[in-house]
C-alpha cells in the first residue's frame, strides 16, 4: 500500500523521468537453484535444477545436468527421479499423500542438498461467487466490474497456510496470493479479487493450495523480492529457502482443490 | 586588610532581558560584555541573562549578530535589573561594523558541533518549489546529510533519521515531514531561533542518540501589529502578530496551506480530479508577563497531511504539539522554567471496499513535564539542573471495519521516561572553559499488556500478562557529557567533547525517511535501548576581524543496540512485530570542514564532510560490517549569496555527494517461470553520484515605514542533472531473457516564484 501511495504521489506532483541505464554489476559464482513440487494429485512430479547466472546475461538460464534427485516420504516410499530434459527431473512411481512428510535429496558435483516438506490435508473450496460492482467512490454511472469471492472454511486448532492460484480461461494470472489463519483460526475465510480484466463469459478457476509454513515463508519472501521497490521495502534479500547448504529455490508439498465459474 | 574582605563580600548582580527594539522579541544568545573585566555572559533561550560582579563602575555592552550594539555605564553598588532593547542593522551590509568581541563566539564558547541558523539567511537560499525550509538548509551544513532527493529527513554524523531530537518550543516532533518528506513541518515565518547540535550535547538534552534540533517559535510582536505572509506556487502563508496588552502580552498566529489539490481539480483527467492532496500548518503562541519575575507562554502547533484517491483510499497524518511554560526568576541568580508539554503524532489509513470501510489508526502520544533551573553562581560559573518525565502511549495499530466490530487491535504500549541532569559551565582560566554534566535517564515499559518471548525461529514461547502500571521492563543509565575549549589566541581555539546518549524509542523504518507509516518502537523485554558514545575534536579559527569563520572537526561515534528488520519481515500491523527485528551495532567516523564568510556583499559558506558509517548485524552479510544506506564518502555544499544593492540579491547553492549504498543483484535465476534477482551482500553497490545547482533572485520593493515586500524567483536543479532517485530492474519487453536497469529521476528544472510581504 505504501508503494502505491508513493507511486501515485510521484505520478501526480512530480515531473519524474525514467531511462534505461548501464550498470556494472558483479558476477557472483553460480549457485544451485531448486524448484520441486509434490502434490496430492497423481504424479509424475517434477524437480527443476538450474544455476544462477550473471544479471545482464541475455542467454537462457543454465540447467544442471547429471544430478542425482531422490524423493522419499515418512511412510517408506523412495523414488529416484530421471532427467527427461536438461535440468528437468521427473518422478517414477511416487505418489503424494496428505499427512505425509516428503524428503528431497539432490547431489550435484558431490555436494548434497536436502529439504523436507509436509503435505497438508486438502481444504475444499465452499463456493466461488461473482458480483458486478462499480469501483468504490466513483459516480453512479461509472462502469461496473466483477468482484470474485472465494469462500472456504479453515480447520480449527491446526496452523494452516494457503496459497491461491487464479486462472482466467485456463491461464494463470495470479499465483502469489497468500493467506494464513493466524488471526482467524477455524473461521470461514475468503479471498476477494477485483480487476477490470474479467469479462462476461470468462471462465475463472480458483485453486486453493494448502502448504506448510516454510513453503509459505518462501512464497511470501519471494513476493517481497518480486515487488522490490527501493522506496517501499527494506534492503532486498534472497527469499528464505527451505533447502540446505545454501541452495536457492524451494521444495514444496501441497494439496489443492479447485473450483470454476463462468461469469454472467 | 579590612578593605580586601569588604571587597570580596561586596558582589552584586546585573540581570535582565535582551530584546529586539522593533518587536519586543527576546534575543537568544545575545552577549553581555563587561569591557573592564574582559568578561561576560550570554542570554539564555528566554533572553534572560545574569552576571555577578564586584562592586564598581563598569561599561556594560550588549551585542547581538545583525543588531546595533549598545553600551551603558553602570555604577554597581546594588543588584540591578537592566532590560536592554537592541535595534536591527539596516539591510545595507557594508555599513555593518564588525566588532571583535561579539562575533567570535564560535571560537570562544565550549560549544562544538553546534550550528545556529538565522531565519533571515534561510530566506535567501533557493529551495524546491520556493518553499523555505530550515530542514533543507541545515542539510547544507557539514556532518548533516539529506536522507534523499527532496527529503526533509536527515542524518547527523551517521546517525539514523530517528536519532534526531527535534524540538518545537520544547515539544518533541515525531514526524517532521509533510508530503512524504518533500517539505518539513516548520513554517519559517513563525520561527525565531534554530540550533542544531551534532556532538557534545549539553546534559539538558536527552532521549536521542545523534543530534538535537532545537527550534523556538517567535513570541509575537509586543509593540504593534504585524501582518506578513507570502504567496507561492505550492502554498501561501499568513502570519499575524501583535500585542494583547502592550509590552505585557503578545500573540502570534501563523498558518500555511498548500493548494496543489486546487490545480488537480482543474485537470481534465478524472483520476487526478478526484485526488485529494494537501497539507496545512498552524502555529499559535501567546505570552503574558505576570510580573517582572513571572511570565507564561502558551504555544501550539497543528499540522496535517491529507491524501485521498477517489474516496477509495486515503491517508492522513500529522502532529499536534502544545507547550505551557512558566518562566520564574527566583532571584537575580536563579532562573527557572517549568513546562507542561503534549505531543501527538498519528496517521490514519482509510480504504473502502464495496460497502465496507476500513480504517487503520496508529500513533504515539506524550505527556511531558520539564523543570529546568539555571543558577548563575558568578561571572565564571553557571550551573544548570533539572528534571523531565514523559508518559508515552504507543498505538501500534488499530483496524476497524465498518460492517464488523473492531476487527483487531494491536495492544497499546505504555511507558514512563524520566531523567534528571546537572551541568556546570565554568571558565577555569581565561583560556580554558569547560562544560561538564551528567544525565541520568530511566525508561519503564508499563502494563497493561501481554508480553511475549520468542525463540530463535520467532515463535512465541511464553506470554506474560501485566496489570496496569506494572513495570514490564526497566532500563536506566548515566549519560556523561563533557566539552572543553582552549583558546590558543584571540582568533583560534581547540575544542574537545565526549557525550554518551541513550535512546529508548526507535523508529524502525524500511524506507528512506519520512514515510508516515514508520513505526516508533519502545524499548521492551526484546528491544534494548540504543546507546551512543561520541568523541569529537575540533580546531576553530576566525580570519579578517571575524569576517571569515572556519572550523575543522573530527568525530568517532559508536552506536549500540541498533534495530533493523529481518530479511522477509512481516510488518503490516503485526502484533508480534518485535519478532521481526534484528539487533546490531553501528559505527561512524568522519572529518568536517567549514568555512563561512559572514560579512560584505558576498556571504555564504562551503562545507565538506568525509565520512564512513557502517553497521554490523549477525544476521546480515554474515555478520561483517557493511555500509549503511546513507554512508556517503564525500559530501560538499557551497552556498553563496550576493547583495548587489538594496534591491537585488542573488543566491546559489551547489551540492555534491557520493551515491547512497544500495543492494543490487549480482545474478539472476528462474522460479515459477519468473526471473528473480540473486543478492550476495547488503549495500554492496552505490547509486550514481548526486549533484545539483539551485539559483535564486530576490527583488526588494522600496521599503516604506509601514510596508515592505519582495519577489523571489528560483530555479531548482538549474543544469537539469538527472539524479537517480531509484534504480529498478525489469525484464525487457522485447526479450524476457534480457534484464535491464531503469533509473527514475525527479525534479529537473523546477522554477518557482513567490511574493512576500509585511505590513
């Protein structure tokens, strides 16, 4: 909100100007980046391994080839992933099951990186409703837009963390809306979305993912970095990863439920 | 033998006030000089002086910068009260006679790291949108750095923007900026005296680590009515002052309001038309002389910023201060001031969504009692002592939703901050002067409330409930202060100072400065009070009969218990905000050069600072020392004013500083189909160097007995330097694999014009 205010004030009163500048940035040593997701739907699941690269390097992000990737769970499943294309590793028989904890073990050039993530129980979406309202405070004849409200019920006495993905006609348009039940444990909760992008006859799908706390922390710190604005945030820093040994990225287990509506 | 003892016993005191003859305003820091004894004193912050001398015949001289000196013969055989009124010099600077005794205060006093601003001089200096602003002007002094383009936030000798004690008629001002920092809350028209102390703070000041900015409002003309004001591009000002009862009681009312929003209404763009954007200030003061020994003052400040967008979202914030003071002269040697002070800072965010209206309120409120006593033992020794007690209420956040009851409220915090001090100013020999003092301060965080303890992963491990006024945590400590000056000869001196300061409230800011949403966090079971230790050494020398003033100062400052946010801190109205903090140390050192030309047609100064400011937090950059954002190696300001004749004055300022330390990415990677920056160390890069030239011209209309007026035109950033305000990174629109850096700059060639009048 703060950055919004500053942006508006800057727009309104200041004669600001923008230009692309040349900057000389250091080249840091490449670091391993892990991106792995297990869910409660049928596999296969994928783990992507890449390296960081120089900031102004225009080439594709380098992939990590020939790594060993093993995912196991606390019920005795062990699955060795196979590399199906450069840096993309796919599971075999592994099946994500609610209530289990999953362990990732990656070996790259003799260094082991590990992570664990709990696969929470699925929370069903109760309803997705839409209504047409005008932008608050605008005159009576102002155009109306769709307000989408997604309702679900939190489980009592369990710490829950949620991530939403919103699809517009099958394309992800938002995937970093986060909620937790710190202040309303066990209550009915809702997410409201209001944009001018929604039109009549569009299909809106909402996916509610239950995630564990460390994955939630990763997403929320990732959101901070993505929104980096030197005036609005503290000094930028890397998102807080759940992977050991200084690797970037995250390994997450999640359960998801989905509901769609067609706008009328 | 008899005559000797009799002589020793027969000492008498001359005491009284020094005032401006035109409006009756007390003059602060006027010199009272006894030429026979080559001894003297200066008037205090209420214009009162007292000097005790052996019986005899003396010539007493009264001097004040910019005023015609007055001499008076006194036969001293009993205690005497002398109230002296001095007349200001004419504008023609060539006629001003520079006299040796009065203009060498900078060399002879024990004050170091102290700068005084003359509001008249501030008026000449060109500024953004022509809004005169003392907070902008002090940033042109050595050791004082701007928090950024157009910002009224400032850093003194490496200290944080929250480490400045900003006092308006003794009331602490918690947020001194308007419009997100582009303007300060101080309306120059209502101000009488501005003093900033960077080091060697006397013991009467406390509560902040790095500096004191002591601002006194005018008392109001006690001789006749005055109307003055100005009309500018951004705002207009009007001040009315005059006697309530002639020579006994006077008042001043000064107001200012911006009208940018009026122009927005004229805009053809709908979204601008519905934008509300303004601020206003109101300064009010009145005083009454009950008797020769008693005088009361009531002063107040009210300022508010309003920003609203389409009734959808609004932010409004501001300060309110009020001061009730009673000056009492117990005897001609003992001066007392008792103050009751109220300060309040709060902000409110309003948003509406559908039929729901949400409001978020946050702020800080103080009730403050102060008792200060000055005892003029003899002409060589003055003792000051006093007490202070402040009851703080912190409102970290209260959220209300119109359709529900209060959604949730973070508990208010309460605290009692108390202090006692004593200081002794003495002329040990004719060359050596010292000012030694000690301050004791205590801070008690009080109930009611729940107090949390956290484990290393920021999870609450324990909650303790405290009753009303029960002490949750108590901190106390001594703050020794010492400064000394040694006169090498009539023109030069060396000075040294040491001070320790304690600060019990810290502002945890995640932005440059002056955003209204920054939170003041009191010391608690988790947050320890900040402590600073500073040593400074200086050489002061005047040239050409005091027309040039120069100084060299070096300082080293150590800061303990500094606060910063954790990486990825969750801040907005978090009831467990203390779990989001990390604690560390700071250090700052530097060299300051200053040369000022005080008289003649050309006046002005050059200041240069070479400095380094670093922090060390275990959680940041692997625990190594890293430069803080406002660490600027070089900082230069050149200020020049040229008075062509009675009608024309031109002025120019040029500033240059090393770019701020900043965190830029040293790599990138892909997550969830997004390009993400990879950071290696905190503040490892620099923004581009900053420089800017501003010029101004003032034209004075012919002055008549009742009326004077002037036109002022200025050009900010005269050569249109595109100084980087922010640098952001983004994926190129043409090729998502290509990343580019985008610099945003503000304020190129900002002209302004204003008209000022007084009648």
